[in-house]
């Protein structure tokens, strides 16, 4: 079988001592970077790229890839433990993952995240090995119209993230969309809502918004009563491991998440990002206990974690098979290849099979390393968040602030984080959840771009949105989703006149 | 109070969203709107602002009808002190340096907690200084002044 | 294992050196040299800088680190450079955008004339990548088609003031046709949209169009230089549209007030690197012309380019804002 012989070439290349060592360095650095707020994988890889020039091409790529998925992993760890999404893909893990941690199930949450990611990574690696050339074409089915429809679908799913009122969820998404528009407009280059500041031309820093609304707001609300009784229960041996029930509950969500992530990861420009909350929305819909979501539902963590990792893996496919970068990290990998005089494109697979298959094999090895590296560390992490809260919260604050500065060597992001802390507290008071806002913030500029580009291409003819079957399909799903959410609410609203939560 | 629903979360949320929507719509009028075929930079924010304002009013109306949840009481002292600690750090970082910015932030933030003692603040500051210098400055090579004056 | 040690040694070198040296220009360089790249990581400028930065670091005996500061058509990165100490330890690698910006922005946070251009490093034409199912195979057919169907053809650009936008504007102007501009966030996205059949053509570097041509999604039959290009001998647009020429280039720029001893030292090292056969071959395979001009030549070239860009920008109706 060709696949087996290909994988043989790959594992042969990836299992050399040198490559194993650099794969390990990559995932280790990646995990650390993912846990530190501020610096993301893109900035880290850009900094370490010159280092890889001295390495064999395949070794360099293996290390970069390790940093990339290691960072995704590290981001989920801080999201679960301290409600701090370092990466946009980890926003969803904050919702139920952090709730699990508060209920004393931090160990289980981390284990579910690790094993879910590993499972997704394994499946996605096999998919890449078996079908990359065929799957690569999927990216070309998506033009501006299809992307716009996907964004609409994604944002509809985002409102499902909130477990409170649907209409407030929509309003939060809109608020996020508006905040996301700050900066230079792609079509005309006009600076919008920048109030004369050149530092704002690239928009408000995502990490500042995430820190203010999630981590800092969390600190404030944790402190409203007595800090000693923070809602994290004392560790017992049992709380560190996953129960058989929790394991069983996470199997199907992980499988579904893997499928969603593998598909969306193929799309350049936002695909992998949407996958984690598409999975969350899906799990909430199919669940028999949707009321558990937002209060530590296992499916609400296992599904998105798997989706996010699968998406990260399959986003390599367009880069490897066509030489097309689907995100900044992939663009850097192309740069790393070109330094070694290897032209990325459809011929890499044929001309340099050891690079192509070696990288694929290393992804699986790297994912296995992450599990081996992190499972034994879980008790340590869990103990770490059980130190006195007066020790923990200043650490979070200071490390976040230094991290914010490091992004652009600029204090503006820190001021923004302070502003978003106030806003976050206000939202908390008004019982409006922040996750939909953050997703609107990420997707807003993309949505506007594709919307305007579609109409520019059609010269103002709106029928362009229903001439593409793919777009019609996605828009219909979004409409049906809205109806499903709204109908019971309207019915319920009539029945329950007064309702108060303690 | 005229409205007994004054403590309603939806009333406050409605006012906020409506206000933010109107503000956005108003600010977006300074940019050109363009046509459907060639949308200007002002069109999309205007549409979003108007929709948000309408949603805000709907939420407000819901709030006045008296159903829905109470607003949660805001803890004023922690809010002010935690936010202030972040701002203090930003102010001091480039003017006097990391060596002073970190302890200042720790002291202000810890003040919000009932567990404030000078000894604890000192210990935390020392540990964080060592950690941040080691990781961000030494390992990651971020150029941040230890002492700026 | 030797590789690992070397990598660790190199990274240690990268990390070391935060102290600000006050040595004289003769000792230059005394410290790590920082290259500001005013674009997002992974772009063409990164790759081009990689071609010479390793060798430059060896020749000068100091590590070179890159810092990406993207935004506003390179304005953000340039503003950072303009504020840096003029001791040659902070430099910037930038494209022709720096010459366009004075005509695009009314309030630049720096004065372009005060910057010290060290060298024009490379210069290269754009290839016109065209969706492969369009019914024309040379420039004349394209122009005839565009004239018969005005406003039907579309071209992706990288937004306001980008080199690709100027190349397109100049083509519309000189050939008397109307190809509609569809702005994207970067060349990568517009290339994908041409390959997917949503947009008709794109002006982009040879190396970025080549993979699409190899997989049959695009064809190229013209470029913006003046001579037939590369092994494929792609004809220039100028062969059909007389007088058409648009070249993009990369320059190394230093902060205002950088002494000539330092720029001279850099120039010497650069011309030595660009004369090496390996570097020549690498650039030739991407159809890039190595230039490595002197500082005076670079200054003249920049002034000249600013005038040319101004004329193009005015002719396609962009106003400074």
C-alpha cells in the first residue's frame, strides 16, 4: 500500500534522534509560550526562525510545527485553570473547562483536553496522510460569498455560547463586531474609530480584550466576597484523575469535534478558528442536557478541544500540497522552506518526500509527546491553582501586563486591558456573557471584508449570495438555528412571567 | 424610584447596547457611506450600530416588563483597585522601569484583598520580578527597561 | 548533536546583548543588529531578507534579529525606525511602499527625506497571474477582451497604496482599459481568489505565482519589467503597451542621522554578499535582480521613485488622507 510506504518514509525521517530532540524542544517551547499570556506562536516562531536556518529543512519544520500545536495546547491549559484564553481558539475552553476547574475537576478537565486533542491529532494526521491532495481542493471552493456565509453561520453559533438570553448574546456579538472594526479599512484604507492614534490602525489588540474581559474581570468578581473561600475545592487524589463516566461522556463529543475541526481546518482565513465554537454549538444542540452547558459540561470541553486541534493539523494541508499559507504560521513555514531553496507547491511531495512525510509523521509524534509531557504535570497544575488566591491573582495580573507590553513593545495594550476590565465587570453585572463578544470581535473584520468584496465583485447585485449553493446551504443552516433557539424562548416567555435567579 | 424594575439586568443592558449602538452609528456618519456596489467605510458600522440600537431597545422593553434577572451587585473596591493596578503598571513601566512597576502593581492589587500585608507584597514582588526578568527579558529578549530613570 | 549545539549557541547569541553600547562608528557593529520588517511575519520581505541577513551577520560578526512590526503599508515600522538611535544597530528592510507613503498619507509620523537609505538591495517586476480558464493567452488579447467588455475583468490587489494597486492603476491608465480593483488584505489572499476563480488576475512576485501555474490554476504571459523574464522568457507588458514599467524593490534603510562610516561598512559587506555565486543563483531562481547599490545611489533612487509614485498615485485618483 502506498500510504504505508509513505508513512514509513515519514517515520523513518521523523524518528532520527536529531528530529526527535527538536520536536521535543518545539512542543516544550510551544506549551510554555501558550501558557504565557501575550506572546503567541506567530511571534515566537518569527523570532526563532533564524535559528532553524542552520538546521536541516525537515528538522526546522518539525520544530516550528511543534511550537504551533504546543501553543494551542498550552493556551487551553491556562484557559481551564485561570480563565485566560491566550489564543483565540482557547476562548471556548474557558466556558466549560474553567467551570469544571471551579467544581474541583481541574485535573479531569486537563486530562480530557489532553486526550481529546491527542485523539483529534491522530485522526487528522491520518487524514492528511491519506487524502491531502484531494482535500486541498476544498479551499478553492470558498470565495468571498462562501466566506461571508460561513461567518454568518459562525456568528450564529457564537450566540449559542451564551447560556443566558439569546437576544443579549446577539447584542454582544454585534458589540464585538463593532469593536473589531477599529483600524484601517481594507477597501479604502480609511482609519475608522482610531481617534488619531497610529497604534490603533491595526485594530485593538485581541489579547488585551481577552485578558480584560476574562482573566481580569474574573479576578475582580472572585474577590467580591471573602477571597479565602474561592470556589475551588481542595484537592483529593480522586479529583486529579478522570472518572470512567467522564471518559465515556467525552468520547462522542471528541469524535464529532474531530470531524468538524478536520473539515473547517482546510479553509484558509478563519476556518480552524471557527471550528472550536462550531463544535461547541453543535454539542449544545445535540446534548440531552443543554442546561449543563456553561456550568462545566464535559461535552462542551471535549468537543471544542478536539475540534481545535484537528483544525490546527489540517490547516497544514493547503500549505503542504499547494504552497498556500492558510495563516501566519503557515506563511512562516513556507519562508523556512524557501530559505533552503525548496519551492513550496504541489511538487514538494514528489521532489522531497522525506520532508513532506517526515513532517506529517512528526505531528503525530509531537502530539504523543504533548500527552506524555502534560499528563504527569496535571497534579502540579492543579496544586498551583490551589495556592492562596492572594498569591495567585497578583501573579496573573503582573505576568499578563508584562505579556501585553511584549506584543508590540507598547503600553497602549495595557491601558486597553484596564478599560476592558471595567467593561467586563459591567457585562458581568448585566448578566451578558463575554464569549460571544470576543468571537464577534475576531470575525467582525473578516465578515465585513467578505461582504463588501462580494458586492464589489457582483457590482451591487445582492443575488450573488443565493446563487452559490454552498452559501445557500450555510445561510439556511444559520436561519434554522436561529429559529430553533427563538421558538422555545418565545413560548417560554409567555408562560413564565416572573422568574428570578438566586 | 419610578420603575420598580430599576435593579433589572435587562434595563441596564438595554441602555448600554442602545447607547453603544447609537454612538457607533453617529460616529460612522463621519466616514463616506458609498453605494451598495462600492460600499464606503461608513456603511457597515452604520448598519451594525442601527441594529444594535434596536436590539438594545428591545432588551430595554423586556426589562421594563419586569421579567428577567436582577443585576448583580458590583464590588466597587476590587474593581477600582484592580483596574488601577493595571494602569499604574502601564504608567510606571516606561517612565521609571520594571523594577518599580511590578512592586507598585502588586501593592495596589493586593490592597484589594483582605490579605494585604507589606511582607506578602514584598515577597510576591521579588518573586515576580525575578520571574518576569528571567522569562521575558532574558529568554524572550523583550526590550523593557529595568530602570528607566 | 553538533547541529543542536550550534543552534543553542546561536540562540544564546540572539538573547545576549541588551546593553546599549556607546562605541564609535569605527568599531561598528558592537552589538546585536535589529532588522525591522514592517510587514507581518512570513511575507515576501522576510524571505528576501533571509537571503542576505545570515551572511551579513557572519561578515559583521554580530547576530542579526528580525522584528516584524506590520501595519499601515509599512508606516508603523518606519515610525519605529525613525525614533531609533542612529548607531546602525537598528535598520529596516522595506519595499517600494516607503516611496508611495508620502503621497498617500497627509500626516506621516516621520519625514521620509530624513531617513538614511543604506542600499537598494534588489529589484523585481511583478508577474501578471491570470485565471487559467480565461480566453486569452497574451497581453494583446487581454487588452482586446477588456476593451470589448469594459468593467468585466477584475484584479486583486493588496489594498490602498500597495505596489500591486499602482501596477494595476498604471496598466489601466496606459492601456486605456478598465480592470476593476478588488482589494485584499495581502497578496496571499488575492492569489487564492484568482486560483479559485473568484477574481480574474493578480500582480504578484514571480515566486508567489509559480506554484499556482505549476498546478494549472493560473497562467502567466506578461510581467511588469522591460526584458523577457526567467527561463520561461515571459514577455514584458511593455512589448504590447509601450512605456509600461513598474518595478518593486527592497531597500535597507537606517534612522535619520546615521553616519556615513556605518552605511559605508554595511554597503561594503552587502556588495560582497550580492557578488557571491550562491546568492546570485538563489535570487535568479526567483527572478529577482540583486542590486546592492551604494548609499548615494540609494538616496537618488528613492527620491526618483517618490516622484514616480506620486505621479502614478495622482493619475489613478488617490488622495492623501
